[in-house]
């Protein structure tokens, strides 16, 4: 075996080891976003694959199916803000002192109460077992709440023909403390949204429904 072949074998072994290390880091992270160990293992796997590909090309003019480029770990850490630091709750290296609160209001007109109740009842039936009686949806508010629950609280679940969107707004506010749900009664719909001392309104985004026959796009206006 020539030295060149030995180098190829060693380079391939590094790829295998790096792949195993990457998989182990991914399993340990269990879906955690921006995990530093996963990132470092990714860089190692990328660079080991690149090195093997280069050696294979130099030795035999062959390439692998891996279309990768070498990554400089230091430059990549600076670019993506990693740098090997611990960004977990016990070791954040750049904590922001304020909590960011995003609050949204969107209004709708109901062209047909009966149509809205029917679509909400269909959504309710799909979420309960077949042997249970879902019961009727008895009001417009209950119908809208049913659609939101079916969509896991996403406002996109209200993008239905039975609701005509009107103007809305979204605010971004810096607040000193996060929301404490236990501090408000379930019937209190205004308290959690009311401005409090120490809060700073960063900006407001006005939302206008887009109508196809309008010449001007009213996607929104930013008020800082």
C-alpha cells in the first residue's frame, strides 16, 4: 500500500469518525436550536469530508457526491455568533436585560353568521372522537375561538371566506418582566395587554387587508 493510499484510508476514517460524532451530538441536543456541540461537530464533518474529497481528486481524479467547501471554524463562529460560548440559561454570554413583548389585534367582519357557525362546527367535529357529541357552536365569538383552537392559536386559522379581515395592528414593546398568566383572571381580556410602568413601545405595525382591485399595496406601515 502506497503512502497516498494510506492517507486516503486515514482521511476516510476521519469522515466516519466525524459523522458518528455529529450524530451523537445531534442526539444529545434532541432538537435544541443553535446547539454549540452540534455546530462544532457539523464543521468537523464538513471539513473531514472536504479533505477526503480533495485527496481522492488528487490521487485518482475522482470526486465524492458531497458538494462541500472548507469552513474556517473561527470565521464561522464570528459570523453566526457562536464562538464556543455557552448560550444556555445558566451561561448566556450576551443577555438582553429586557423582555420583548409582541402584541397583536386583528378585527373581522362576519358576512354570514350561519356560514361561520357551520365551518366552526365542522372544525369541532374533527377534533373530538366519533363516539362523542361535540355539541353545537352557539355564537360568533365561540366560532372564532373554535377555529383558533383548531389551528393551535395561529391567526392564519382565521383566513377563511367566512371571516372578512379588517384593519389590525401589531406592537413590539420592551417590558421589564415576562407575562405572568397567574396574575390575571381567565375573564380578564385587557389586563395582559394594558401598558405598564417601565415598558417601552419600540414600534407599531398597522395592518390593512389587501384587496386585489386596489392599486396601492397596503401591506402595512411602520410607526416607530
